């Protein structure tokens, strides 16, 4: 897929030239918007600010509200003067928006320091990575047969279809719903994948139950804290994230968010948005946002508003929508808790069947879905800044570990996993959707010029998914504002784009 990069670059260039040629901000058949608000300064909100600036030009005023910390679910904790990722940590090499951001912001890639992975079932390791790639392949083949190849092909095919989004977005096409977006990429097959369970889809593909239990389930547990009943689409996103070619941002992934805010020349307001209400303003609608800091309250009017934080009531954004006629629909569902514990200490290798820690060869431990297992994964982690000559700590040394678990680890649990420890830092995340199979995908357009970004997480929750949604909303808001509706929900884009060239 190497051609994708230069090719896409060319497309983006071409389409921005075309966009300027045939519309331009001054030629909209109404005034351009003067003020835009974005609620949430995670990767979704900050990427939206960046793309809105690109499409609406330098004049529009962009406010970004953040009640917590810029970065949201991209966050670090400090242990011993070094920072470690506690939320979203890995980025796939084909996540092209994230790559673009890092490039434009002059940030650096942090490659992972190699370390071996094994799968633990509560009693013993059932799968162990070795130093020798061919041996690993052979073992996978021996143990699971054709399953392994079938799975690889399935994931690649989905990735290849998903990559179409960059071409569509490069040509300026937008979608008014997550369903339309998915349908344009992979037809009804993609839509069905948001409703069918992963295990059902894989079994149908001919992947063996054993492979699903011993390989797929551990990957779902580490990435989404859930089991193989999650929908096939998010399952595929998760499996793509288990491939090689992963990276992260030096200094911490959250640097992308603060960088994008600056690049977009957006105005950060450290406050919680409490209500959003519509007000008729001539032919169009404006939105009044009320917001509060610890000490002050404020209120402001906007032409366009993008909500870039989950609206499920259990997540507690604290936003209420008032005065909408008819009322805005409730956003259903809930988010899944995953607790990230960053532990500085000595791993209890005996617990994993290695009485001599010097002989413990693994950096990451994944787990099967076995009753009684109290954690999803445990891994020795690298700081966000890796100096030359950095090496992982050996298991007999004190190191920094990240443990994901469904509940906070109590003392006995910590004493089981660690011989002893110096510190434990706990983040209880409302991490990603709690996926059910019957869930409808939430809307993108809540009202005329009021948009919702985080519905895309119900197809798959990842930094790149929020970035794709950000670009889509910026394009959608732009086309709807300038009434270029032929750029929204166009059918048969593959064909259209071929003939446009
Ligand atoms: C433990 C964990 C591991 C993960 N691992 C990965 C990974 O390896 N790779 C990957 O790609 N993804 C991963 N993810 C998912 C990824 O982190 C998220 O999909 C992504 O960061 C979501 O970004 P967002 O901007 O859409 O939402 P958020 O980051 O949640 O941003 C929303 C922001 O809105 C703010 N906010 C909420 N309400 C209000 C209000 N009323 N007023 C003002 N501000 C408000 C919040 O404080 C928050 O900062 C992981 C997530 C977790 C939790
Ligand atoms: C998706 O599901 C619908 C309804 O069940 C079915 O008609 C369609 O053929 C499915 N699409 C694919 C590609 O499997
Ligand atoms: C997966 O977890 C859900 C609850 O979150 C449960 O209802 C379902 O039965 C589980 N599926 C399997 C295959 O264990
Ligand atoms: C970590 O990396 C970032 C980005 O390259 C850099 O700005 C920062 O100064 C580094 N911090 C340390 C402690 O080296
Ligand atoms: C380590 O694991 C062993 C084996 O499960 C267990 O007996 C022991 O209590 C654990 N904790 C410590 C601190 O050694």
C-alpha cells in the first residue's frame, strides 16, 4: 500500500485547488460563519478545529471548550520523572490522518522497543512468542492451521476498503451519518459488521473456535476490555491494531491535541459546557452555549457547534440540550470501564510459572477470557521519551508496568501480580463504548448546524476513527453551510473518483 501516501497527497492538493477555484469562502451564497464552538479538546475536537480552519479559512473565530485536560483520553502519568501513556497509546502505520498531524506539527515518532508477548489463561501460558519469526509462524500454523491465514486476509481486505475514506475525504466528500460513511466504504457488508458479533463472523469465515478463544479473545480484552461478542467491525479495528508497524508520538500522543489547537489558531476555553440551545437568527439558527468554570459562568452565541465528547448520560459530559423542537433524541448506550494501573515494581514471575525472574522472557502478557482472571493484560511499558540506548528493564529489576483490568486492583490482586511495588497510579477510564450487537449508530447531525462526533466510536473507537469523524464533520459543516449538497452522501464514489481524474 505504499502508493497510498504520495497518491493521497496529490489528491488532497488537487482537491484543495479545485475547492478554492469553484467556491472560495467569499463566494458562498450567504455570509461565512463568524463563530464556531467545539466541545471537547480530545483528538476528535482538536482535529475538528484544525479541519474547520482549513475549510472555512482564517477569518472564522473558533472556540474549543474543555472541562478537563487537553488530550482527553490521550493522557500520561509520571513515574520517577518519566511520563507513560495511560490512555490511547498505539497508532497503526496506515492511520493517515494521525500521520499527517504528526508531520505537520513537527512531532517525532516513537517506535516501540521490541518485547515478546504471551497469552496466559490464569494457570499457564498457552501461546508464547519466540525470537524466531519462522518458528512463531510454524507454531501458529501447527496449532491453528488455516485460521491464521484466513484471519490475516479478512483484516487486510477490511483495511483496504477502509482506506478509501482518505480518497473520498481528499476529494471533499462528506457523509451525514456513520451509516452512510461505512456504506460508501464497504457497502452493506460493513454495515452488517456493526451488528453481527465478531465470533459469529469469524466462525463463518472458517476460523476455528480454538483460535478465537486463544488469540482473538486476548486481543479484544487488551484493546477493548470486552469479549468476542463485540461487533465484527470494531473487532477488525482491534485486530488491525494487533499487527506490526505500530507507533506512538514522542513526548506523548496528547501533544497532537495541543499542537492541533495551536495550528488551528483556536481559542481554548477551560470550562464545562452546561447547556446548548437554539435561537432563530434570520433564516438560520444560532446556538447559545452556557458554560461554567469553578468560579464563573458565561454564555456565547455560535453559528456552528460540534460536540466532540460522548453524550451517553453515564459518561457525564454534563451537557443538556434545551429548547429544541422537537427534542433531540437521547443518545443510548453506555461506556465500558477499563482501569489502567501504572505500577512501578517487581513483577511476580512465580505467578506466571517462572520462579526465577531471570528466565521470564515476556514483556507483555495477554489473557484469555477465563473465569477468575482479574486482569485483562499486563505489560512492561516504555516512557514517552526514549533516549538512545534505552532498554527495557529485565523482569528481575524494578520496572514500570501497565495493567488493564475491569475493576480497580485491590491489595491482594496487586500482591499476586507484583512481588513488591513502589507506586501505583490508577486511572478509571470510561474507555470506549460498551458494545452490544443490537445498538444503532448515533446520529452525526443533531440539528441544522449542530454536529456530534463520537457516534463513530460505536463503529470502532480509536484515535484515527475520531480523526476520520473530525474531517468528515468539517467537510459536512462546510458543504451544508455553503449549500453544496452534491458533496454530501454521494453514491458510488469509487466510480465517481475514477472518472473525475
Ligand atoms: C485505556 C485506553 C486505551 C486505548 N488505547 C487506544 C490505542 O491504543 N489506540 C487508539 O487508537 N485508541 C485507543 N483508545 C481509544 C482512544 O483513546 C479514543 O478513541 C480517543 O482518544 C477518543 O478521542 P475523542 O476526542 O473522541 O474523545 P475524548 O478524548 O474523550 O475527548 C473528549 C473531551 O471532552 C471533554 N468534555 C466532556 N464534556 C465536556 C463539557 N461539557 N464541556 C467541555 N469539555 C467537555 C472531556 O474532558 C475530554 O477531554 C484507548 C482508550 C482508552 C481509554
Ligand atoms: C447484510 O445484511 C442484509 C440483511 O440481513 C443482507 O440482505 C445483505 O446481503 C448483507 N450484506 C452482505 C454483504 O453480507
Ligand atoms: C460477552 O460479555 C457479555 C456481557 O458484557 C455477555 O452478555 C456475553 O454472554 C459474553 N459472551 C461470551 C461469548 O462470553
Ligand atoms: C520529550 O519529547 C518531546 C517531543 O519530542 C520534547 O518536546 C520533550 O522536551 C522531551 N522531554 C524530555 C524530558 O526529554
Ligand atoms: C506470587 O505468586 C505466587 C504464585 O502464584 C504466590 O504464591 C505469591 O503469593 C505471589 N506473591 C508474592 C508477593 O510472591
